[in-house]
C-alpha cells in the first residue's frame, strides 16, 4: 500500500510539471532520455547566424592631377582638357571686390563634385589685389600692367593666361597688348614668363640658386592647359625645363612662389596658401 501511494504521488508531480506553462518568448525544450543518433535538432531563430554586413560600393573619382618627378623634385601635374573641362578665373564672392583669400574659403561656396581642381592663379599684392590684368566671369577687374618695377612680376617679359570657351592661350604681355582685341572670358597676368616660344626666359638660368615651392601653367600644342605645382622647393629653371622637356610646352607662365596652393577634391588635397586670383577648372556636364 505504501509503494502504491508513492507511485501515485510521483505521477501527479510529473503531470503538473508537464502542464506547467513555459515563460513567454522562450522556446519549448524537449529532453530525450538515452542516446539516439537519429534525433534531428531544429535550430531556433536565435541560433541563425547574423547576416554578413555588406559595404556600400564607393564610386571612384579620378583626379585630373597626378604625381610627377623631375630631377629628384616631387611635383603635382594637373591637366585641363577642353573636351572635358572648362576654365574660369575667380577672385571673390558677390561683386568680386574682396578676395576669397584661400582656396578653402572659395571651396565653401561651391559644390565640390563640380570642380576638377583649383589653383592660385596670378601675381597679387599684400592686400591680395591683382598686380595686373584680371578678367573674372567676363568682367575686367584690373587693367593690363605694362609698368616697370621690381620683383618676379616685373621680370620682363611677363605674360597673361587667358581664354574663351575651350580655347586657352598664354602670351607675353606686349604681344597680348598688341594682338588681343576682344575681352576674353577669363584672364590673369603674372610673371615672369617661364617659356617663350619654347625658350627659357632670358633672365632665368637653367638651375639658379633660388629654391621655393612654385607653380605655373603652360598650354601645349593640342590645346590642353598643364598646371604644375612643386611639392618640394625648386628653381625657376627646373620648373621651366619640366614644362619644356617633359610636357613639350612652348609657352609657360610662372604663377607664384611660397603661396602656391592647389585644391584637388578627388584626392582631398587642400593647400593653405594665401590667394589672390584663383584659376578654377570645372567638369563639363555629360
């Protein structure tokens, strides 16, 4: 009788355990007694591996500026192609009477994805005003300067980089004065000329003692404009010979020393030099 009562008690406990409600949100777990090889274990949602994270593909943006080297000096060479780019000169916001002052300040006013690159572009005074001829957005902001003076700008011949539409040119100042009648869409005067008809400026030695970060522009026979800025100090002669010997340019104009600066949105380069006139190369819309 004692054994029978114990069995009934155990049976009741098992029945209550089997009927006990599982906590909400937790899977019901069934326990199999003994060893069985044919039991299939069905994974729950919690066992499923998390999906692998996928990266959003980045669209590569090619740069118009490439690294270069000449006689051991690191340079950056940017090319403006009339088939792909437009060139303009800007000086300041609004009516243009006050200079941006830096490429970063200019960059804050435009959509970066429309810009191929921008570079400081022309001789300027301490107050950032242009020393010579300046045409921005078709408006002439400064007259052609044919005066005598001291400094790089007045090392004759100096010259003008100018253009309308997809035609871009560099002329020595006197030749520009005597031959150009219609106002171009853009123009900036600087000096000295680095190359005139393929020959080094008469006052520029092959490799002088002066070394600085410098930039310049040249136009090749195929109509492309080549902009060069040194990453290391170099002489006027080295910069001139790079245009002549490596780029086959016959007309090249010195733009600046020490304040030379480049903005290349594709690579994230933003130099911090002071700027007067700014040459802006934009992408043509497809």
